C-alpha cells in the first residue's frame, strides 16, 4: 500500500493518543494527528488550543490556533489564561497530552524553537516559544514532531526553549518543574522514546524501508538502537480516515 | 468630548492622541485573527518611531509594525503567522540584522504579565520555564533595566515556595506585570463609551486593555448601549477602561474577525512574498500603506470581489470552503 | 456512566459520591443569590460532618451548613446575609460559642485563592490587608498547619518586591491557593456533560469550580449541547471540569437565580427569626430539611403561591415590585 | 424643614462624591448616598459593586451586592476578581471612592467589622471584612458611616479589619499599602475628617441641633473640634430626590 512519510508520521502520533485524553494541539501535522486519533483510537479525546477553544468542532482544518475554525461550536471559547491554566492545574493538566515541534532537540528531549546561533544575533531566528515551553513545563506527556537531520539532533541545543528532561534523571524536579516530559519523538524515519532510568532518547521503532543505522547517521548524538523494532505501517482504514475525513482538501498532508 | 459623541474619534486622531514616539504599546488579537490592523497601518502611516511593544502571538500586526520601522524594543512570545510565515519575516529579518532589541517569553507568561498589570500587582506566579533559556537568557541587560524606570529590574525571578510544599511546588517563577501606555484592540461591537462585546476567542485582549493607561477600541459596529446592556455578562470590557472608540468596518483585515470575515489567505501569502525582499516590501508599504489615505484606501486596493470571498458564513462564523492553499 | 446520560445524576447520589465527612468544600453564589441550596440542604439531610469549608460571601448556604452542624472548619471573608441577617445568625452563634474553627480573609483574597487553585500555582499576589489583623491574626495555628497537609504552612506571607519598585509596590502579600475536594455551584443552564452557562454575575464560581477536584453542577435547566455551543464564548465552564450534573428547578431557592426567580424575602426573614433561637432553629431543620424527602418537598411546604411571587420579570431578570420590607 | 438623621447622613455623604467618580458601594445607606449623588452633584458618577456589576441601572434598591437588581442593564457583569482588580489597579483605582461602615473606628480611621472581644471567642462576632479591607487597602478616598456611640469610637479597635492610617503619618506606605485612606467619617451627629499632617480624626461639621461637646461625649478618644462648623442641612431638592427618586419604597430611609 502506498503512503507518504507525512501520513506515516501522523498515524504514529495518532496511535499515541488514548481515549479520554485532552490533546493540546498546534496546527499542521500535529493537528491532523489529533483529529485522526478521534476516528481511530480515541473517540472521546478532546482537542484544545492554547488560544482558549475547548473541544472545537473542526469542520475545516484551521491554519492557526487563532483561526476562526477553532471557535466554531466549541464547548467554550475562553482565552490564553484559561487554556494554560487547564494545563498548569494538576486536576485537568494530568489528562493533557501535548504535541509539539521544534528546530532542534537534544538527547534529553529539550527543544529549541527560538534561534540557531547566538541569541542576540542569530544565524536563523525562529518564532520562539509561543505556548510550547508552557506545555512542556506543565503536562505529563508530550509528543514531538521532528525532521530527522543531523543539525536538528545536536548534542546541545543552541537555545533551550522548552524543557524535556533537562540534563537527566531528577533534573525536572530539581529545577522546579512538574514531573512529566516528552514521551515520543516522531520523525520521518522512526519513533524514539526516553529511557525510564537514564531519561535518554532511544530508538523504539524505525519505519519500513529505513534502518536503525540510517537513523543514527542523521543524528549528532548517539542513541540506543538495541530495542528498536520495525514500525507497523498505516492500515488502509487509517489512511482512509486521513485522506477522506481529516484532510480531504489536502491542506496539510 | 460631548456626551452625545461619547468617546468616538477618527482613527488618525486617536492614534495621534495616544500613540507617541517611544511609548509602550500592545495590540490585541492572535496571529491571523482580530489584530487591530487599521490602527497598525495608521501607526505606520504616521511614522511613529521607537515603540516598546509587548506581544504574545500578535503575528500579523506586530510583524507589520516591525517592518514599518515603528518598533525599537520587543518583548514577545511568538513571532509566527501560520502557513504563510511560520516565522514572521520582517521580525526574523530585524532580529537577524540586530535592528531591534528583543526579549523572549512564553505565551502564558505574556498573558499572565498583562493579567498582573490589569490586577495592579507588580508580579504574578507561574510554574512555566524552569531550567530553560527563557529564564537564563535575558534580552535586556541588568544595566539597561536599572537605567530605564519603564523596564522592571529583573526579567524573571525564581522563588522557593514560602508555603512549604503547598500545591506540590518547591519553587515558583515570578514574572513582572506589564502596564502599557496604550493598548489597541479590535472588537466586533462597542458602544460609543467603549463597552465591548467580543465574539469567538478573546485571547488576552481583556487583560491587555485593563492593564493599559489608555485603550483605543476599533470596532466593526458601533451599537447602542442598550443592545450591549441587555446581556451585561457577555460584555468583556466595560467603558471605564477605554479612551477612544473608532468604528472601522474590516478594521482587522487582512486578519479574521469572527462572525464578520475570515483572514485573507491571498493577501497574507502575497505579503509574505513581498516581505522576503527588502525592495518589494518597501514597494508594498508605499502602495498599500503610504499610498492610501486610510484603511478604506487599502480595502479599495484589495477590491470588493476579494472582500466578498472572505465574508463569514452565518452558521460557522468563517468563510466556509474558502480557498486557503 | 453511559454516553447517553452524560454525567447526569440524582442529587442524593451526587452528594453521596462526592461530599464525604471531613472533606474540603466550597459552594458558589454570593449572599442571597445563586447559592446551590438544594445541594446544601441535601448535605444537611445526609448528616455529613466535619467539613472544611472555604467561603468568600456565600451567606445563605454557608450559614445553613453551619447551622446544620456540617462544618468543623471555616475559612471565610464575610458571614453576612443582607437585611435579614447583617451577620449570619448560626455563623455568629457558632463562633461565639467556640463550636467551629475559623480563619478570616477578605473577599478579594478568597477569590484570588480560588483563582490560584484554578491556575495551578501554590500562591498568588495581592496588595490587600497590609498592616491589618487579617495578616496578623491567624485562626489556624502554625502547629495545626504543620500537622495537617491539607492546610498551607502559612496563612499569608509578606514579601519584599524582588523587582525593585516595579508597579510602585515595595511589598506584596502572597496568599495560598485553595483546591477544594469538591465545589458545588448552581447555574441557569448546563448540558449533560457539564458545560455551563451562567447569567448575571458569576461571582467566583468559575474559579471555585476549576480549582476543585470534583465539581457538582446543579442547574435550572438541562439543555442540549448544541444550544450552548452556538455561542461558546458565553459558556463560562467547559465540561472537562465537571463530575456531576443535577437538574433541579428552583435549586437555588430561597436565594435568587437571575432571570429565573428572585430571592424569597419572606423565607429569609422567617429563617432569621428561627435562627435566633436554638429550639426554633431545630424545629425549622426538622420541618423544612429533615421532614422532607428532597428539595421538591421543601418547595411544596413553601407553596406555589409564594414561588409565583418571586418569579423573574423577563425584562429585569428579577421580581419587579416584590415586597421586600 | 423636617428631615431624619439618616437623611442628613445620606446627603452629607452624597455631597462628598464628585462627578466622574467610580463609587464602590455596599448596600443600605451607602448605596442610597451613591444613588442620590447621581441626581445632585455627580450625574456622571459610576456605581459599582464588589460582585462585579459596573454602572448598574438601579430601578429598585438592591438589598445585597449580589441582588439581581444590581445586574440589570449594567455595562458589564463580571465577578469578584474583576471588581477588586478595578480598585487595586491604579489606572481605574485612583478614580474610585469607597463607602464603608464598621462596628468600631479609631482615631486613625482603622475599622473593625470582625469581632468585639477576643478574636477566637468573641463577645460579639460580626460579618468580617467582606470586601471592606480590600477597598480600604486600594482606593485613595473612603467615606465611612458610623453610629456615634462611645464604644464604637474606642482608643483601639478590638480587631483591625480594614486599614485607615494605621498608626499615623507614613504608616500606610511603610506597611506596604498604597497611599489613600479615609477622607470622611459620617455619623448621626456630624462629619469628621483627618488632619493632613497628623492623620488624626478631627471634627469638621456638627449637625444642626447638636454640639461639638456632645460629639466628644460620644467618643472614647479626643478629637480636635477647633475647626468645626455647623453642617448645612439638606435642601428641599435634596430631600425630594431621596424620597421620590432614590427610595420611594422607603426600604432604607
């Protein structure tokens, strides 16, 4: 069966979402994954946006978290304060799974979405945290989308925008953060998780057609590949959902 | 100001009265929705300089203010604008060239800073950003902060929880309040005294307004007070916070105004193409901003056909089926 | 719980499930408006004991809970209930006799404490009460606080402003968050999943709900989700915060529910007469609370004629011209 | 012309309100004063309540600040957080005049509305602060209604609920409070103000029919009476406003 790598990534993420989860979404592929999950594994998951929309009825794909499409028929339309409080608050926050992206990630899952090079005179400036640092600070589980390229998996991020496990076991708690941290990094080549003990990234799954070694070749730091298995490709049903129900206009995929 | 007229003003007069060179400013909206674009363009048109701007994710508006040369200092959480500009292009360019001073926060932190300003406390608490460069890297130096009474002495402060482990928190981050000299927001409905009714998401507009010394409200419709007062619980901003009210249909264009019109994907993607090249961006400013008298002039250049395309569907509140590729 | 039924429950079941002996509780409303009285009376009827109650000015409801013997500890800003009881009578009696432990705050402080709880921070800042006995006199001793993990180690903490004189404040007061085990509110409309629409003033209900581990919503009307979702910006509480939904017409009686009914001045003033004398108050409880099966039983005792008198006028939202002397 | 002492007190308070003031109101006589001011000296004053109602259209007199009557046709109906922020915030707070009452007041205008006797086992317990301490902490001007009785004007209040000038000049600032403090104490016998320098209460006006000495006899502490003049009685117009427009049902007066 034919499928694109973006479709594969989307399905890998969708499978990480459990029924009843409150899914913090950005736009693009992360949103498509959250929308797909509602048809696949998690019919009662709730999509919500940092702008304050909760359980939006997404008849069309929003291009921004402030897109009027997120406002339509939501359970409530609040504002930024309410949205982030939902995550900072342990009562609702513990039910949230975040989906983030970044320009760089290190082996502890720390993210850079601010700048490459010097902070004051960067080679490349990106958008900055937005709500990413907040989400990464607050919620117990995070999925991270990345493109697998050496420069995007450096030994040290140029700017630490959003906390992963900082510098290893116990570091989040010591710094003052809530427990939590990234649960999976989903790239165009495979899916990585973090070791329970060391908090270091390891390869959990490689996609059909690639190899653990090829993945290592695309990272600056080394990860354990001993636990890696081949990922299960998207099913026909999953692909139909993506293509027919979630993004029929092909805005994202 | 007569009672008959309330606080209604022309836009150029409101901007001239409340937006001065070097003043501290914030604008409402978020990325491509409900930015007070007519006001932003008027600020550019009036060549106001040296603004100190506070932004969470005020994509379109802040990027134009940067591109228009109005901003000297920027405290910001997010300089992105969806598909047409994942990183806002004039923002990116200005930082890479060292043309503006800037400092990074998170969206929640910026929202909280306005909240603290509205509340009238010097700082507020959060548990976001421990261990990150948001805390460790300051855009404004300690020296600069101590010299300028309009900038707090610290960017952020980490404090041990004085209530023991209450709330299961060993530490908190204290973030300083923002009280802009002026905040400009665009709303769906306002009365002539400035009471506002927003539809759809409010983002951080309410706190941005209540934190500011002066507030300019631009609105799609100027409505009678009795209409708004029939359901006071749904009016987010009472008139006591507002200095000027400016009715401007399509005042958020090219960003969206829920239940009135969608964002204009065509304008935004053309804008991105212009913004990537200095010369083209100057031509864009010359034609669309300086080349017209006011916002209606810009709308005339865009044309009725295009504006018709983005008109909101009464059921969904946006332009259903709009071509957004 | 089936999807069909959502979170709808009978009141006695909801109280039995979420209000346990010794638990920490708050109720919505303010003095004589929108107190969740049906729920309060059910708590009394179920003889729940040892509650730790957090109140700003929840006059009618808290006074009945005190009078009903349900409350052991009370953190409160205001124990008054308008003309019929400038100081709530059972509250006054209980304190003068040393029957409950209590600690005083201000209304803003209690509202902020719920706000901090909803936000998920251990404390929040204010500039209220410097130099007063609100700061100097603690109702709960340091020893008691340190022994009980459900009470913060300090009542209030005064902190020097770490941002210099930012906000023209040399000091601030830090006040600890509240996270009740359960909050009960009464709203005009809710859907079966718990999304709420309140009319008129919201008081601190939203933060009280969002701060709580469990939330029981009683409502005048159970409405379809599509009705509430037509204007999501006016739904103050989304369903994710709610554990149980209980439709009860006149669920706030004898307090008012804006646009539905007024408070009942006759019930409240009779109540005050009863409350002043232990024996009469016991008789009152026996007749109106223990003597009936549920809230409908109490309403039957009051009678249709009286309920008709307090029906809200559609124009004003209250019973225009009601005899309130 | 006949008038009651309560009418006199109400008019004395109403005259203290300036046009454009935002008036923080309780209920009872303080509310009637604020309503009367709108007809007399301050047509553009704005009545607002700690419950969150701003510029309510008071067709009937509310019996509580949570009475549905305060919600009708307001500019906005918020909540407690918004109401108190309006006062704590200097931008709007500086325009607010508060009207309070209490069980005790000392010579520096500190108020007790909590308890007489020991805090833990009081002889008489009152309602407590409510919003009074907040208002007294935040706003630059406060009017205070009192009954003139010795026990209500003690040398020291049994419990300091709401701050006046604490223990004298500079004490508010030293404690951390904003500048401000009570501007007038209005009783059934006269009107007291506070000395600019000493921050101590002094008698400014005594009502027709009473004397400064009689006022002194009704206070535990001594106040300067050297500046006292006789108060101007209510005018016919003022009385008509009270009786016909503000409280025709005689709920309060």
